[in-house]
């Protein structure tokens, strides 16, 4: 586009700006001299020809110019001309003879010395512009659109040593992973003081693979290692190796390890290594070959670390099952650390770490919250405390109390409450009896799990839910516990059929969970008498194909029968329990219709005494019932005013009772450590 515009401008300027001069042929030039129309001319050698410029005695008409549109011709008056002739004696002699005959003034000029450079500029400038344009384009591609635009930088690793002062994470900031930390402490200690290990003939681990579910703290552990070791730390993501150019990934792996060797002892951390280290041979051509080249180079760099002592590779992934076996062998990743979900003590420790900068009320018991959050990982617990802080700020509180933590737990598990959702009375009653069915079955079959909360407030996709928590952390699941869980899941549908003699779609998620558990009992846990003690869950080589089931059609049909038998037995057990406890079931359902949410204390009181506790208390979330921001604000102000009034009344009672005897004082006050009235 630029060259086209410049060409048009040059053409227009050449035509219009130099309208007093025309370019003529050499024969016409000679004829014009013979006609005595030429006043004078100059001859100048130029690149093997003679360049002639001259003036006419009188202005001449020129019809060679083209008009604005194709096919049109313009006539102009010209006073000068230019032409060129070959450097031969006959032509020059003819011109001299004609000029002498008509007494035309002729002068000569020497050849210009700058002609070569002008020609070079004319031919080389476009090429130079193209090279500069290519340089800029390659620089942008190599840096992903940013950074310094060095043309060959795309083959270099973009990772730089982490700033030691910027990394403030230490092992004390990583809670709930004591065994994992101990494994990495040895790595850090080897980097700091390898003598005591070398004396015993120990070899530094070539690589450490951190594997586990998302959110368990794998990257946080790597940051803690970098903070504790005090050695150069190179952090890069697996996807950073591969970009648009073939061979870039392998080149970047080489450059990364070259940098680490120069600054050894050092640590290389590769996050999400499954992006480049997947099992080879799963595809052909294209980016798959590029990924395999990168993996091959990584295998070569890690193999034995010949001459690379002091360089440790730490990698993190949550898909260790897809990694190439050659990468997992000793000599590359010598140590594999499973970063699993924390137990109850680990969850409590994680909560304490994340609660350091949050003002917690005295009603908040982190140990109790840890018991109520089985299966939560570190990221979930951090999100739980953050949601509680947001809720407290929304309600203009100065501290985070137990009500905020309870609501935050529900929001994390099921989503925000839909207090203003329009639900028909019939559907609301169905949900109440459905959730009461789960509750009754859970209360009767409470060997492994206890009912923590039940609600009919819609959250997320659920119209209501019942939270049943294990009494303690379980690593083993017995058949009796599994059958109790299936019966508890079937309690909702059983209640609907007993009370309303109908079936609704609200039990679909219950069936999904019950079927998954029953199928695991049959195919993984060996709890079926017909199938026996075999493992049939993993796909394997069979005559159904590479990814087909590792069993026959007859076995598959038997598995389906056993799964259906387990779910049916659970359903029949749930029907039996609800039929035997119709009165308690009705009481809990009616309480749900009235209060919407029941906690553990209220549920147990209704089940045992048929009554709600003496002080059920007002809703801890008045703003949830308000429809607009103004109503929420007024409700909060009213609640705060009532609280201040209660405090003033307590002070007045204290002053009035100051004249009473000491026995009366002991009945008014309770010790600070008395938690008998707390859940």
C-alpha cells in the first residue's frame, strides 16, 4: 500500500511538476536540430549512454501526455526536452554535423560520480525495507506480542531466576501437609549443605513430581521450596515451551537447562507438566510431533544429569496418569509426592493460616468448621474464609462470626441462596417432605454419618438439600456404611411416594450419586457376591477394542443387575424407616415449611421431643429476606439498633444488681470458657 501511494504521487508530480520538459526519441532529436528548432543542448555520459537535455527556440506542442482517464490525450506546450543516445561514433558525428549546420550551441558535462550510489539506493531501499519489516514481525512472534523484539529470541527460554526478596512464602505458610513438607525439606537441605548426604553416598534427587487433585497446594509447596532454599529458582509453565514455530520447545528446554547449569545449585519448577509430557504415540503429525520433540529434549536433559549436579526439577500435575512412563522412571523423577486432600487436623491448620489477617468473632470455632468440611482442599478453605469476610462486610460487621461462616459454607457448597425465587406452595411442600425424608433416614442410620443441616431454600440448581457429615475422617468404606449412604440418598424419593404417591424429578441427583456408589461397590470394592472379589472399573485390552471394558457382555449384565439390587435394597430400607417414623417425618417437614432451615440441634430436638428448642432465635441473615438494597440496609440498621439496646439494658441490669449479694452475682454471670450453649 505504501509503495502504491508513493508511485501515484511520483507519477502525478512527474507529469504536473515538470510540464515544461518532454522526453523525445533520439531520431526526433536529430530531426528537430535539422529543422532549426533546437536552441542549445548538453551531453552527459551516464551508465554507457549519452544523456542529452536541451531547449527549443520556440515552445513546441506535445501530444504524448495521457489524461486523467484511460484513452484520453492531453496537449501541452513544452520549452525543453530530454533524450538519450548510444555511445557510438556514427550517432555522435551525425549530431555534431547537424548542430554545426544550424549553429546550435552544444556543451558537454562529465559523468556524475554519485550515479552508482543513486542506483544502489533505488534498488536496495525496497529490499532493506522488507528486511526491517520481517525483523519486526519475527520479533513480535518470538515474544508473543510483547517484550524486547529480538528477532531470534523465540528459541530462547523466557524464564528468569525468581527474585529471592520478592518470594515471601515459607514452609510455615504451608499447613496441613507435614509429610509432604518433610520430603521437600530434605531437598532444600541438600542444596544448602550436601556434605552430610554425600558422606553417606547419597545422590541428590534428579526430580520431584508433585501430584494430586487441584487446589491442594502443589504450586504453593514449590514456592515454599524456593523461599527456603535461597538458590536460583526458575519457574515456567508446561505450555510456555510450545508455540507456533517447530523446534522452539526443544530449543527452550535446552536454553532453560543451560541457564540452570550456569547458576547451580538451582531449582527448575515446571507447572502443569502434562501440557508437554503426555504419553507419546497418541497421535501423528502437526503439533503432536512438536510436543514429542519437546518431551524428548526434556528426557535427554533430565537423564542422569551428567555434569548437572545441583540442578533439581520440581514438576506439578493433577494428571499423572497421562504422563510418559520414560519421564517417571528413577533417574528423572526419583521422588513422587502425593499432595492429597487434608484430614481434619490439616484442614484446621489451613484455616488458621488463612485466618491470620481476618478478625474472627469468639463464636467461630475453626476446629468445628474443619469437621464440617470433609473433602475440602486448601483452595476451598481459603475461598470459604474469603466468602465469610465478604458476607461480614456486606452486613457492615467488624468481625466475622459463626453465622457468616455457616452461610459461607452453604454458598461454597451449593451457591448463593435464592430467597426471592417464586416457588409454588405444592412444589415447596414436596421439597420439604423430600428433604425431611433424607433427614429421617440419616437420623435412624447414623452409625457413620450425622445430619448437620437441612434446608428448602433454593441454592444453585438444588431446590433444597440435606448436609450429612461423617462422624470422623474415613479412609476405608465398609459395605454397611455404603448401604446406609444409598438408603439416605433414596430417602427423598421414598418420602414423595409415601406422602404424595408421586414421583418427581427432584431425586435425579440422588439417583446419580447412589448409582455411582453402587457401581463402585460392585466393580471396585468387591462387595458383590455374584461378581466376587475382582476389579472391573478400569478399561483395558479386550475384544471390544482398546478402550472397551475388560469383561464380557454377560459380566456387564451381571454388574447392572447388582447395581440395581443395591439401589433397590437402599430404597426399600428408606421406605421402611419413613413408614415407621411418620410422625417425626411430618414434624420435620412442617418445621421446614415454617423456618426453611434447620440446624443439627433443632433437628435432634424435633426427632426426640417433637418440639423446637426453647429459643430457636431469629434469622441470622435478615438481609437475605430483603428484596432491595434499601430494604437490606434498613434491616441491618434495625438489627444493629436492637443489639445496642440489648447491651444498654444489660448495663442497667448490672448496675441495679450491684447491691445484691455475691450469690446473685454467680447466677447472672458465666465463666468466659463456658461453651455449653454453643453448637
